[in-house]
């Protein structure tokens, strides 16, 4: 089967900007495609990005980053993105849209080739941040983060699995063009829009597969997480979530603020009693067996 177009083609526009100033068509920077035919061991080829200003990431730039591959809706498709390791025991953060709809998540440490299954601990869809835990992981290299403020002109490098092909990570140099850029993201399929405030706008060539990857400052510290990029023009503009916001979501998830605590006490296969009230006001009670499902 041929690779499907990127899910969720998006239009990103500066909030309250006049129509003439609207940037070109923009899309989330994850890679999504159809599932390979039965018996196939390879995924459809990703688009080539040879013309962009990217190079193979150095060991130092790749350190603490992982590649994320997901199976969508029990095999209907696949997606790929990048993640940032925050805990040596396998705590990883990525974009929510990288794992949205996933029924299976595989994480690969690019520098070692080690693969892990992963589960979603929690997420904040509005901020597009998800927190993962790798199964049976230990001794992983973590990143160093710097939530300090950036200014226009600061040198940065976006690192991620450009193209979503699972090969070497790539590094795209650039500079901050706006440290506080509000955008409105529109799903052209459903017409739904989401407003993301105070993103870091960069000139780095962020492309599909880079979502969830790291934006590094001149000292090699992580200052943000890649989320989206412009398309439809010769010049690529990247958009990045500040790392301070990412870390606040992680703390909230670990504190239980982003999970339904009742559901979190159970595992797939558990039987629980639920009660509900129908439209007429009558009360009902029943027993259901919990099952795992796609990430919402």
C-alpha cells in the first residue's frame, strides 16, 4: 500500500494577524502512513528531505533522544516521531499527537539500538504533550534541560527522526525568530482548531518525524520540544513548545493531575462495577471488563 498523506494537514496562522500576513500551510511534524502489507517487513518510504538544511546528528546531539514508532488503531496505520528521555528508568516525553490513536508503542534508543515497549502515563492534549514509561528500562542517558528564556537571534538546533524512517537522527541548525509566537492550528479534515500560545518560532528545518524531538541551544541543552512546521514554501519555519511548559505537564501527570485516578487504579482485564443514569432518570448498575484501547 502506498504511504498515506500526513494525518491532520494543518493551517497555522498568527493570532489576530491580518490575512495578508498569514504564513503558508503548516502541518504537525510527525510522520503517518498506511500499514505495510501482510508479511512485509518494511514500511512505506518516507519523503526525502535532502534539499533541507539538515545533517546527521552528532552523538552529543542524539544523546537522551529516542525514536518512537506506533501502531494505530490495531494495525490500520503507523506513525513515527521522536521523544526526549527525562528519567534514566525510562521516563520519556513526546507530543500527544505522536501517540494519539496508538494501540502499540515501540521506543528505540537511537545511540544503542535498544528497543522498548512503552505505555502512556498521561497527557495534556491541549498543550500537545504526552508522558511515556518504557517497560523494564534502566540506565538510560537523560537530557539536560534549560527552561530559561530565549531571545530573537539565539542560535538553536532542532534534532529528531526527520522523515520517520528510524535511521539516524538529524540536526537542523537555525535561529530563534520569535520566542513567543501564538498560532492557531486547524485540522482541515474536521475543521477543528486548536490555539497554541507562546511557541518558539525558529528558522530550523523541522519536518515530519521531528515531532517530540529536542530544540537545543548553543550549549547543547534542551530548550524546547518540536511540534509543527510550515509547508508549501521554500523556507521552512519550525514551531517548538518551550521546555518549561513541557516539564510542568510532566509534573502534573506524575502527580496524578492529568489522569482519572479511579481508572489508574486498574489494569486491562479487571472487572469493575459502574453505575449510570439514563435519559429518563432511572439508575442502572453493571459490571464491565476493562480493555486497553487507542490513546485518545
